[in-house]
């Protein structure tokens, strides 16, 4: 789990830096998603889906509305 979290942090930090470099604002939702991780029992993300890999780790409806919308 630590390795996955560290990789996610790195990805967020790199994405935020690149967004800033081009004048954009990166919306960091890590704190908003706290308590809604994959194994939390109230996950806002889809886990890995081998039949629809593009859906893996993307937000569910609750994650989209609770994590991204104002």
C-alpha cells in the first residue's frame, strides 16, 4: 500500500508541477478522497477491472460528485 500511495503522490506532484509550468491550476483531491479509498468499504474509485481496464481506478458516481464537483 505504501508503494502505491507513494506512486500516487509522485504522479500528483509531477502533474501539479507541469500544470503550473503551463499556467494551469491542479486540483489536488487527495484529502477529499480520504476515507473513500479502494478498501475502505465506501470506495469512490473503481478497483482494477480486467474486463474493462480503462475503468480501473477511475471515480465512481459518488467519487465524481463528492470528490470533484463543488
